[in-house]
């Protein structure tokens, strides 16, 4: 338990430094290609949770296709401050349906069956996957959908086989893709994208 707590605190400190130094593409003003693909695939949502919203750029894009509300959470306070600041510059109708708050993927504060879609881009590999995916399943409505993007190599990555095994405990995997990419700092990443549907007991 102490080791897990230490790892979580180290992870938080890492991201605090990233936001403070403003050296991350998570603060870019560009919508990710995956977010565009998600919208193209699912067309519209009712209530959305985004885990790891950073500055809110993908949140704003998703909100255009969300009928009721979208909540973006991030474990780092500076990210939520940035997202909230960015929200003030969005159209009034968007401001009414979008909200941001500090949140932990392993302990979501939301009631069971609160969302029909949960989205997480480059976050859950830094969590206890059993806890976070169980929570994602809990807050989804029956037949709810989720799209998760995780790193599966390098020091930040997670074991692909173990990750898929945990996914299958809670979800039906409807699609998956492995992508290799190089970021602005020339670091190479291999990522796994899974498209999930809530598995009913």
C-alpha cells in the first residue's frame, strides 16, 4: 500500500512539474485525432466523463456532440485551473454543459450509471488498472461505451496482455488498435487504443 501511494505521489509531482513548466502537448490548442475519430464513430452522446482532461481542448470538442453534460477531471489542480480558464473563452451554450474538477480515476465520486460515454487519453497506464477500469464500468449506463488510450512500452507503459485481461473482466472489447508515434521531443511511444462496451452481469 505504501509503495502504491508513493508511486501515485511521484506521478502527481511529475505532472505538476509538466504543467508548471508548460512543456507538454497536453496544453496545445489542437484537438487530438483520436477524439475526432471517436466522434465520427459514435456521432453523439448524452452524458460524458473525460478522465485526464488537461487543458480541456478535447473536452470542448466532445461537448459539441454531447446533449446534456460533459465533466472533465484531472488529478492535477493546475490542469483544472487551466481548463477552467479556457472554458471562460468558449461560447455560452458550451459553458452551460461543460464542467471541470479535480478527480482520481481510481475513486470516481460519481453515482453508478451516470454516463453513457467515458473517455481517457494517455492517463490510465499511470493508475491501478483494476481499480480505474472497475470505476469506469461502474459509472457507465448499461451498454455504455468507453475509449481508452494507454502507453504499452517504455517506463510509463503498461503490459499489453495484462491490460487487455483487465479490460475483458469489465467490458466487451469491440475494437483495438496499436499505434507507434514520435512526440515533439522525439520520444517514441507505442500505444494501445481500446473501444469498450460495458459488460452486463
